[in-house]
């Protein structure tokens, strides 16, 4: 596939904007049929997969880059004292992806693209995934939040015509005890997607401040396992990174 096949009158302004800041390379995804992108040494590397709605997939990845050029810093590593069996890693990935998507979605539709193609094509698998989760939910609050971020992802009303009903089911998973947290997520995301702020630490601090038992939580903008390049959502703490295991060290 050649970039010239993907650049059109619809997306040329976006393409030129990203290209003015980053070198853009296009290459085949060797692992699967999905699309993805990452920035390395001032180069945007777009890995392509499916040729279904390839222009929309290309634009989606350009918008990720534009979001980061506008000031969004990616969440690449995180820890929390409430983490059990790797939940924090899954949650951190969901947060990073979905918060970017909420910034990107309006730009995608404003360019004249069909909102149903924001993720490349209509993804019925997402709906089936959420319905399957609700049948037998993992009740750890980090997993509830991870799945809720998928349910309320940008453009989710296209996939979920019963969105309000499903949101209510999420609030009943823990007998209503998670409602305040999920309400906070809705509130913070609404502010996030309609505002011009790209500092993701602000909504995350608000959300994690009301998660019981998660007072020691840290998000990093670097893949390095240390506490130098990110932010605490609540109380500051130290951590032991020896022996390949991260252990939170706090006074209480």
C-alpha cells in the first residue's frame, strides 16, 4: 500500500499538518490485520492491516498523531496499590486509547467521514464483548472501569442503541457502589471531549480520588519503570523496582 493511495482532498490538510512535524512511514502489520501507529524519533510509523475502509483507518492513525502533537502525552506505564493480577496495565491501556479517541472523534466527523467508520468499520465484536462481560462480570473496580470506558467510547452510541440501559447495568454490578465513580467518568469525559485541554492528568486525578483504596496510584508518560516522568493521582509514594517486581512503599 502506498501513502499516495490514502491522501485525498478530505484528509490532505490533516496529512500536511502531521507531515510538517513528523516524517510519516507506512508499513504492513506483520502480526495481524489491524491498523496501529506510534511515534519514534520524530517519525510516525503507521502499520496497516485491513484494506476495508483503508482511508478512514489511515485518518484515524493521523488523528492519534495530531492529538499527541497538540499536547496529549500517552500513558505508557502505571501502578496502583489497588492493582491485582495486572488490572492496572489493562486499565492504563484503555485510558490512553479512549481518551485520545474522545479528542479525535469530532475532528473525524468534521472532515466528512461517516462516524460508523471511525474504527475502520462497524465493530459488532465490541457489542458482543460488552454483553458477554455483563453476563458474568469481573467485579474488580479496575476491570469495571476498563469495560465501561469501552462501552462509552467515542461514537459508542452507534454500536449501542441501548447505551443508557447498558450504562445502568454497569452501575448495578456492585450493587450500586460504583455508581459515583462511573458518574465521575461520564462527567470528566464530557468536559474532556468538548474542551481544549490535553492534560489527561486532570480527569484521572478526579476519577481516582474517589476510588476507594486506590490512594497510591501513578501514571507514567514513559515506558521506564520509575516515578520520574508522570504524575500521582493522590498521595505521593516511593516504590521498589528491584528483582523485576514493583512494590509500592508508603508510610501507611
